[in-house]
């Protein structure tokens, strides 16, 4: 199992880093080859209306980008997952899920692309500020409504069947002042053997969600430990802190993107700021700047996750269940308990399992 963990993690880590670096590299290659300009000319035949043409341009560019990145996505999400016996997906199911993801992504991105074009055209000095504000607002709306609008497109919710466990979870939630819309289980076992749980949504849409893979393989005490962690995020206002941090980082990303855009726009030979191909340049710059911001975002997230671990250890007063849960999650998900520092910095939003276990083992030891 340890050998499997290392082999799986090593492959997934490398593929994830390649994927991060690939996005700006592919977009830069498109620009150097003049592909956005060619597709812009092609899309301009669609209609006399610029916004309709922009949608056609976005669909064509998005399709081309997806085709180029498809081999890596297929290998990482399908081949490797099956190689290590973590996936239950058929190829047909994987294709169907990818199609749904593409459709959802396009629907969410349409208003963003149309707005970016309009901001560049009518407010060229402030497009970055307006766009940062819009992206921040959209992220909040998506977080709020994803549990009821997006998640059901992929997985089926059902009320949790174990009434005793549900009562324990509701009681724990009420202890920390968490009002839930309901306690649900979700059928991720149709896709994967990995286990997880979450508190999804914002405001009245908040719901406790347990994966069927977690319910099947973990004891009630272990599930309480997982949920204590998730409720810790709520009690310690981590969602608000992440939203504010995300807002600040989005503002920084767009400010830096604007600075680079001003310098690069003329260099690559684009004529108008609001041309369709300029939008591809902005996407390329933002994906590159994102890489620079990612370590800070992950470090901030790891701090919040560590404090949520501390919270669940306090509220459940069950150190042993927490430790056992961490070890079982590592085994079931083939997580590397001790990843290298570089991978932790670039890829890990949670502290490595070994550090979480060590923290729990030392927690309140003197008492």
C-alpha cells in the first residue's frame, strides 16, 4: 500500500504541476502561431453582431484548448485513477461527465467573456478593476448556488439513511451554531473509491454532505471527527476569510495582468485593446500570474485547515478517532503522507497527513 501511495502521488503531483504550467504555455503558443487572430476572422463571419461573434470565437477557442489538453486530462483523471484501482468510472461515464463540465464551464464563462470585452472597449483604464469585482461576485454566487444547481448535474443527493448518525451530526452542528438545510449523502462511488465530506453552500443553502464512500468505510466516531473539522470552518469564519483573501488576490492578479497586458499588447502586434484576440492574451497573462499567487493561496488555506483540525479535536474530544480517520483517508485516497516541500507549496490546500497526525498526537498531551 505504501508503495502504491508513493507511486500514485508521484504521478498525480507531476501531472498537476504540468497542468498548471501548461495553461499559459498553450495560450502563449496559440498567440505566437496567430491562432486567435485566425479564429477571430472566422468567427466574424457568424453574424453582424460583435457579441454573437465573440461567443462563436469563445466556443471555438475553448474547444481548441480542450482538444489540446484532453490527452493530459484523460491520462490523469481516467488512466491513472484506474491503474491504481481508485476509479469506478466507465469510459462512457467519464466522457459524459467531461461534456457536462464543459457545458457548465461555458455557461459560467459566457457573461465573464462578454463583460471583459465590454470593459476593454468602454472602460479601458479600469477594465481590470471592473473585471476583478465581477469575478469576485460571480465566485460568491457560484459558491452559494452550486449545491442546488451544479452538484446535482453530476451526483445524486439523498437524505442520510442512518438516523442515529444524522441526529449526532445535527446535534454537533447545533452546538457550534450551524443551521443546516439538511444532512445528505451523495453517490460519488459511481465514479471513485475516494472518500470525503463537506459543508456546501452559503446562507440558507448550507447543507452537510457526506460521500457514500465515507459512510461505507468509516465508523460513526470517525465521521463525527471529519464533520467536526468541516463545522470548524463555519465556526471560525473560514469561508468569509477565504472569500476576502480570494477577493484581495483576484484584485492583485488583475492589477498585475493589466500591467503586463499594457506592455505585451503592442509586442504581439494586436491592434485594438478590445479585439477578440486580446482576450486570449489576457487569459494567458492571468493563468501565468495565477501560478505566482498559488503558493500564497495554498499556504493561507493550510493555516485555516490546521485550525479546523484543532477545532474538531476540541469539540469531539476524540483524538484517537481523528488520528484513525486521517490514516484511513490516506489509505483510501492513496494520499502521500509526506510530500516534498515543492509539491506541498504548489498543490496542497491541506497540511500533509503526517503533519495532521503528529499535531493530533501532541494535542493536549500534557492534560
